[in-house]
C-alpha cells in the first residue's frame, strides 16, 4: 500500500479555537502518524499514512472544523517519509513571518453553560468557565503564537486537575489556553464606590442585592466595564442617565434569554440567529407596543431597543435574578470604555455605587458590537467584540499600510498582504483618553501582525485628531484621503471589488477637496481616485458646529434657501427668539460664521426640526434618528419633490420645491409621521434620478451606498428597491459599518492602491 507524508500549512482563524486538538483527534481516528503545532503564521502539520487515508484526513479538516475556526489558506506538499510512531501535538514554534489570525472573543458555549449550572460539576457556578470552543481570546492576547504564555492567563498557573484536562486528547479543554477553575483561576471581588475591596462579602450575591436596590453596578466583563441597572426601575435608569451625562441616547439591554427578550421586543428568525450567534452582538429590535417591562427612559423617542444575550458565565449568573439588565459601556460620555480596575475606580467614581471586578487582566478593551437587520441582511453599526480582529479580505495583496480612520466612531486598519485587520471600536476622538486608546490599538495590531506599515493614511481634514496622530508618525510617509472617497472605497473593499462605481455617499460631515463641508455626494471612482459628479444643494450652517447641536438653525437655513426674506408663518419659527432669528438670518445672508454644506445629515436635521421634533440634540445623529422613528409606512404617501439641475460641474439636487411642499403640509396640520414618510420617499426617488442620469453619461456601473445616512432602514430599503428595479447592481456594507466606523478600511484600500501604482 502506497504511503505518503505531507507537510501542510494552514492559515486563518486556527489558533485559540481548539484546532490542534481537532487535528490530533482526526489523525488519531485514522491511524495516521506525524505532528501538529502552532507557529506565528498559523498551523503546521506533518502527517503520514496511506494515500486514501490522507485524502479522507484532508476532507475531514474542511468538513468538521471547530465552531470558532475558519480557514483562509490550506497548502500541502509531499515530503520524505519519516516512519515515526503515533501522532502528537508539538511545542509551538516562532517563524520569521507572523500572520497567525487571533480569534475574536466568544460567548460561553452550551457545554460550558451546562457544566456551570450542574451542581455535580467541579466548575459549578464558576464565573470564568471556558473551553476550546468558547471564552476570552482577543481581549487577553498579548502576542503570537496563541499560547497561554502570550495571554493574561499567564498570571494563573493551572492546578493538577486543569493540567490533566489540558493534556488529555479526550477532553474538551485539550490545549485550551484560558483553562482554569476555582482552585487556580481568576476570582471575583466586590468594591465600594471608592474602589475599596469589601472583605467577607459574597461578591455575586452582594452585587445582585445592589441592583435590586436600584443602585448602579460597574461590572468588569470580557473586554471592559459595563454600567448595569435594573430597567424595570425608572428611578435607577434616571440616576444612571444623570451620572453618566447621557440625556437621551438609548441604553443597551442584556436579556436573560430569547424568551425574556420576546416579552418586550419583536424578534424575527434572522434577528434570533444574530442574538444567539457566537459573536453575541447587540441587535436593534422593534419594541412591542404593549410591553411594560422596560421603562420608556431606556430608549426615549425610539421604536427600537438594543438587545443582547449573555455571553460570559458571569452574565448568566447575574441574570438569574432579572429578566433583563441595562448594560451600557462603562465610561462617562465621550470617554473610552474602562478596562483596568484602577482606571475604572477613578473614572467611574460618582457614577457607580459598587464595582464587581475580577483579577483577570484585560489586554485589549473591546466594546460591544451593534447590528440591525436591513433588507433581510445583517448591517453592522459598530464592529467590535466578537468580530475583531477577524480580517477583511482585500481584492488584491498590497504593501502594508496603517489607516487611522475618522474623527467620530473611530477605528483603525492595518493591512498585511491581502488582509485588512480593523481595530475594535475606539470611539469619538474628543479627548486625550480616546487618543491614547487609538495609539495603543495601533501598537497592538502591529505587534500581533508583526507588521510595520510603509504608509500612514489619514483624513483630508487637517484639524481631525486622527490627522494629528498620523502626523506624529514622522518616520513614515503620509497620505491624506478625502473623507467621502474613503467611504466609497470602504464599500468597494467590503464587497471584494476594485472597479469604477457610482458612489452615493450621504453622511453628516466631511471636508471636501474644494474646502467646503460635504455630506450629500455622488462620486464616480475607485481606489485610485474619484470625481465629484453631483451633490445636494449647499445650505448655510449658521453658527458652524452649533448648527449640528441645534437643528432649528438648519431649519431656518433651509427656509431661507427656499423663501429668502419672505419666511412663511410656522409654529416652529415662533419658538425661536426674535433676536436670535434676526441675527441668524443676517449671518446666513452675509456669510458670517455660516459655512456652506451639502450634508445630507444636516438636511435631515432641518426637516426633523421643521416637523416639530428635535430642536436641540444631545448625541450625534439624534434628529435624523427621531425623524426615522416617527415615520409613517404608508404606501399611498406622495413623495416630496426634489429638483435636479446641472451647474456645469455636476448634478445638483435642489430641495426648494420639497421645502415648499413640506411647509404646505405643516400649515394644513399634517403630522410629523407623514412629513417624514414623504421626505424619505422623495429623497430616495431623487437619488434614483441622479443615478439614471449618471448611467446615461458614464455607462452601466454598480452603485455603492455608504455613509451614516445608510444606517436608516426605510431610506436604504426603499432606495435599494428603486435601484434594483432600474437594473442597477447595488453594493451595500456587510462586514464593516457604513458610518465612519468602516472608513479606515477604505483609507487602507486607497493607500494600498497608491503604493501599488507608485511601484509600477
């Protein structure tokens, strides 16, 4: 019988997911000899046996993968026979190239959950139970290859029982790096408001008591601290809002299980699958109109609640006493999530009434991911825990570049060959703490990927904090990329495409190449460059940035654009002080502190304010969200009319007629829901008309939708139907958010193209 020996190289998410024990098992079952080991590129195998058995072994690798594993490359070559006895797991090796993919953090698997709740199991109610199929990964990793010595679990030497499991091929914990138990692993502790540990307390029971009394608990989890309160207690929710300085922005909820969640939200099959997935994201779900369990202040003026299921053993134990808990990021507004105990005691002082901590160090903070369902598919709104550092495959291999992202919803991206690795959600770059987090993420990704970038890419805006971070990397060449070009490139890269497309890029703000503020753009371009071929008509922003915080300013600007000095009689104008109104109109007319913008986000603000919704906002995108939430889904609604004209440089979408129709509705007493519906449908139809004109001029091209406006489900679904009905290929985001959280991917793709072209 012909015997062969193969050297197999496997790359992908194959470390920290039980891959070596899996290979060991299937090799043993087939009587093969050889070995398997981790190295800095992934997994190496040498295996020897009969040809047909080796074929079966290769098929089993792909067919029986562990739950958290994925393969991006598998290559096998024949090598000389060795005739060694048996199959073994060899010690990990370092190689010159470091390309091993660290797996994301994962939920607690059903097997571990069953053991957690089994009184006869030695890990009964142990809050840090895990195995090769679940538990902490990215948040505890300090280096590669993925071995215990390169994780924060190095602080906890395994006891004899855990070591026995670790070395037992029949155990689910065979080579499980975070393996631990109550005798040798991390432990809980309870601390008071000042961070002083409360000796003698039963930490979990005391924390539950604190929540039942309506107090605020800071809970150390997988990737950082949450702030938890009982959502059935309006006073507790109000207390959390006041202390966290978070007036109206929705809080996320953690429900005990699907059955508990279904008492207050509606869940379709896809949403259920997302909730129960190994990633365990927050999923935006429509409220049940009759629900009374969750107090209204959890998500005011919103038809949706952000809900997730427990993803750590500690969560399951905590939620035994509650159908749901508010679980919001452990920070004060505009700060990064706290992840180290001492930092949490300092920054959450005055917010939390107590701290439930553990002594497993968190290497990398990771906030929760957020998803909603759009057009029957998941749409990522925030990509972080559970998904990071899973790489996005690029259309081409490229030199390594580092993209430092945008000012808001910041992420960074580091490329290696044909893989783009985005960081966890870093946040809005509004203070030094967030900037420090960005720099830590950049250093950590370079260390894990052992990659030194050849180029740093940043936004065109010179005053962005991310631009400043890039400029401090003085030893590396830099490339400034226009904001909306990066959005277009992000959508192309997200879809594995590198070709010319029509980009419909609608968002809040981005510096244009003409020095104006863009945000309602029609681009024609690819990774190599772009042309601005159309945009929304520019409006003045009286007061500059103040207009983003006070939508009534944009309402006044929109009315002035349509009526000049002959403003209509409207109730909304009566709420503006006469002096303020007169001053702002003078600023608009004379161009004083009133920069022009084509921003679709500011147009949404104006319409929301005219409809009687937000006149002032406490968080970014609030007015646009409230306009979407009040929308009437009436198929008989007539769309508002947007006019199109060519100014010699591109197609302009003019809202003048739309505003006059909206004012007529207000004067006839029509409600905000109908106004919102007519506006959304009219805008979608205007976009379609622009795309049809561009197709006449430039031929059949795919249409890429990107920018924060395309988080709006109704607008995006309506536009998708219109474009598809007109035979356009529509590209939407799937792996990264359409908002600025996905911008670094586009920057990186543009930077790679720039280097490839320069080399040619």
